[in-house]
C-alpha cells in the first residue's frame, strides 16, 4: 500500500509537470504568434525616421521581429520535445535558392555588400534569408485557419490605414509621417518603398481581399464592411498612382481568378465573384489603353533602366568569365555593374547622373548579379511553389479553405511583379510570407491537428498512398512531426536547437546594435548642422565602434570630417592657431578613408571621397597631390563612364597648378623654370582629363567650366576662344560648346558676345542652369533687373536647394546687385573651381 501511494504520488507529479510544460509550450507559441501579428501590422506602416534610407531602418526592425518570433518558436520545440513543421519540396527549393545565393555572395566582387551592406535592401543575401525564415515561421506558427485569417486581416487593415494616409497626402497635402520625419513630406512618400512599388503591393492585396469578400459570407458584418472599405482604398490608390505595370499585374491575376471560377459556372451558375473578375479584367484593359492619366499627381519621377540596358549590362558581366556566368557579380552589386557597363548613350539623357542599383525588374537584376544558377534557382523556387499550390487547389478541393485561393492570387500577383518590377524589401518579404501561409493552409491533413509523430531518424513514418518512404518522394504539402524521445535524438536536436538559439540571440544583438548605429549617425549629422563639431565626431565614433565592418559608416564619417577640416582651414585663415587640431582631424580622416577603401575596394564612391580629402590637403602637404590623382584614377577605373569623376580629377589638378603658381613666385633661377614647366605640364594633363569628361558628356557644364579655368591659368584664353569658335562652326547646335564659348567671352570681359552665347545655350536647352546663371549676371550688369530675376527664378525652380541662388534673388528683389554680400567674401563665379550650380549625382 505504501509503494502504491508513492507510485500514485509520483505519477501525479509527472502529470502536473507535463501539464505545466504544455502550458509553457502554448504560451511560447502564443507569444511568437503575437509577434508575427505585430509584424504584419508594421509591414506596411512601420519605419525608423532615418534620413539614410527608410528601407534600411525597416530591414533592421523586421529583422528584430522575425528573430524574436524564431527564438520563441525554437524554445517551444525544446519545451515540447517534438518538431512539427510543414514539409514540402518548397522548403528544399528555398534551401537551393539560399545555397546558390550564398555561393554568389561568397564569390562576389564585394562579399560584405552582397551579404548585408547592399544599397538596396531587397537584393541582398540577408534579405533572402530573412524572407525564407519568415516563410518557415509563418508556415509553422500560423497552424490554424483562424491564425492565418487574423494575420491577413491585420495586414489588410493596416495597409488600408496607409492607403487613407496616402489619399490624404495626395489631395490635401498633409503627411502624418511628416510630423515624425521632415523628409517624408514629399508627395508619394510611404514606408513600403517607391510609389510604383506601393501600387504593386496594393494590387496583390486587392486581389486577395476581393476573393475573401465574395467567397466568405459568414464574416462578421463589421469585418465585411471594413474589408469592403479596404478594397475601395486599395483600388483608389492604384487608380490615382496609375502605374502601368500594376494594371498588368491586376489583369493577369484577374484572368487567373476568372479561370478558377469558369470551371464552376456550369454547376453553380454565374456568381458575384465571376462578375467581379470580368469587371476587373475590363477596367485593367481600359486603364492600359488610356495613355493620359485621368488625374495628374506630381509624384517624384521614378527612373529605372530599360530591359535593353539591363541586358547590355548582363552581357558585359557574363563576358568577365565562367564564374560570372554561373554566379554573377554577387547579390546587390548591380550598381557596380552599371558603373562599369552602362550604355554610353545614357550620358546624353536626363539620367546620366543616376546610379541604378537595380535593373529592369527583380528577375532581370538577378541574372547579372547571381548568374545563370541564381536565376534558375529562383525560377525553380517559384515553379515548385506554383505547382504544389495549383495541384492542391485544382485536385484536392477538400483542402481548400476560405483564404487559400485569395492568398494564391496575392502570391501570383507578387510572383508576376517579380518579372516586371524591381525588388523592394516589402514586396520580397510579402512574397515569402504568402508562400508560408499558403503552405500552412494547404498542408495535407487537418490544419488544426496533425500527423502521427515519427522517430528522429525518420523510421516508421506514416505513408499516404505509398510505402514508408513515399512521403519523401511524393510532391505534396504534408504535416510532419518528429519525436525527440531517444537519447541520441534528444542530444542532437538539443545541440542543433541551442546552436540556432545562440545564433538568433547573437543576430538579435547585432540588429539592436545597427539601430544604435543609425541613431548615432543621425545625431552626428544633426549636431554637425548645428555647429557642434566635437559632439558630432563623438557620435560618429560610436557608430564606427558598433559597425566596424560597414564601409558606408566610414564613408559618412570621412565626408563629415572633410567639412570639419574645411572649417578649420577657415578658422586658420582668420588668424586662429589650429595646427594640432588640424593635424589630428587629418590623421583621423585619412585613417577612416583607408578603412572604407579596404572594406569596399571596388566602390568608386569611397575612392572619390578619399580623393576629395587629399585634394583638400594639396595646398598644405607636399606630394599629397599624387594621392589625390591616384584615388581619382581608381574611381575612374570602377566608374569609367561617369564624367563627374574626371571633372573632380581635373579640379584636383587645378588645385595643384595653383600651388605650383605660388611656388613659382617663391623660387629663383633654374628651380623656378622647373616649377613653371611642372605647372604647365599639370595644366596640359588637366585639359586631357577634362576633355575625357566632355567626350563622355558633351554638354557637361562643370567640365567646360573647369576647361576655361585651365585656359586662364595657362594664360591662353585667346587661343581657347579661337579654338572654341572653330568648334562652333563644325557643331553649331552643340550645347556644351555654346556654354564654354559664352563662359570664355565672360571671363575675357566680352559681355555682349557672352550674352549672345548664353542666350543661344538656353534656347538649345531651357534647363541649362549654369548658362542661365551667367546670363542673369549679365542682365544685372546691364541694369535689366527684371530679366535677371526671371533667370534666377528659373534656376531656383530647377535647383531648390541652392542657397546662393536664393540669396541672389533676395538681393535683386530688394533692388541690390545680384552678388552683393556674396562676392566678396566668396570668389567671383567665373574664377571658382566648381560651377555655380553643381550637378549632384543621384543614387536611388
């Protein structure tokens, strides 16, 4: 009796512990599910107000949420002692995709960029891994139709909120995000990404939600009204954005929906869903045929390479060798490929100063960046997913749920968009999430229940229509449970899961560090703008300690330090002793620039930044000009078709020539002759470099401006005028020649002939800001203030951030001279080393 009492007590204690374990297991699952619900709410709405890039902050935020959900899910597996997951060939296709992308990143021309630091979040390897992890988590945590439905409704409703904010911004001009971040007041700003990407996102949600509305009658009335309102908001945004590819995607997915419903017309008759599909097909066709937008909204223009330009770059990458054919240049490196191989005709277009970091579409970009193997693995992944989903939807009607066909339509829209539009972080993650949720819904067996557990080694697995191992060969979506009961199973599974947990926690810590780095840099920029250089440098120092392998942080730090050095030079010219501070600032900037180049040696931007640093130091350190020239030469090696690189190189040469001119006045005898010869030789080399810029872009104002400066320094302005007049005879409609001749006349004091040439220039190109600048000065010199105001107002409209133009307009409007209070202290515009209205390079 005493033994029985002890046994009963022991068994009761075991049962209590098991019940407690089950409660903890369910609590972990509920926690991970809640995190994913919050993630779905933030997917369209959330962003960190970081001026360095909205997607960068969203990538960090989403990474934190996915990692937290994954950690809780792994803890639930350890608690339960059982692995339960949605098994299908989609997982193997995703692993193949990750393996190929990983190899491509490992052999990339810029491995760290391909891995994590690429400019475009949607293209990097880390985003692919994040998407695959999200797919697995949504497939295995959202294990019930209700959980899937809640997550989708959260996504739809939060996206509808974004849609309402967008419509208010479109037509009223008020931006709620503008209260958080001033840079977000621009029309069309949204956390999802570009305006066109937002239209594609809404297209996928519209198709998915439309099926929910027409197929499920038992929704709560409030839910139905909210869903109907959301669909109206999505369609309104698509209509007003009016992105052609979004209508193509809607047309394609509406045809898919029509095909599904057409199969049931004979048995069920014409349904509301059938008519809705027909209506959407008709509307999409009409909108594609209408060339002129019905409502013209002034969105920021979105530029992208054409398919032909993308193919040109792809051919050039493949010509590099077998490795590039198989694995490409590396994920996220299309911008580097574009620098090297873009069509030369681009320099004659409005997009000459844009570095495209993506090609025509996501898939078109994958071909040159991940090679034939990467593109093929991506196609296999989509094809396997499409085949398995269609197989269940068409031939296993008992497994279809309310949400399955709607989710499939959303998946189809995003998959089609991958071939027609570039990747964004939101579109990539949403595609993988939809695949994960579809896998959960269409898995064979009761979604609420599951299959019988198997041994860790796979023994005694239940078979569905075949032998013991048929499940591994059968193309289907199945629910697999693996019991972790044997000692070896428990040991190995614990080892693997604890390793994954450790990796997840480390990754989470790293993501939090990236957030700290973002805010440290943002504080540094703010402090720099307010004039607190010391605190700004400390903030950037913190960012460098956190992200010591991010070349972009070092590059940003150097650019800030260049501004600091310029201010020190200004203080020194005012008589202040800043020698020690100057030397320390230079040493730190040089060290940081060296580190940036070491981390990303094929990025022309880091070479140009280091070249600009050494160019600034030419007047103070003998021999530093060689370093400036070498850095610009390296930049030209990696960006050979960019005229701006050669103009900066030539500008550094002019700075060195000016230093030699000072030395000429300080030397005597043979040494003076040698210095003068070196100065003339330097100017000749400057002309060669600047002519290369003109060869690449004949109407490049900066290069023509610097060429005229070189002519003045060589004391041969008359020869330069005669040569340019001869060039005008052979090319009377060349804009660059017209501007250069006008500038030479201006510098020679022949203002009437300069006026005629500048007027001819703006006739040839009405947006030529630098020609209008000097034309406005001539009008002001001649007393025609009204005409001068017209010219500078036009310049301001084209260059709203130019502070000097604003000051000139202020002077003219109050009756003063144009350059009053500007020259002096600044140099006259005709003698500067940069054009008055410089062109800025844009990197989307």
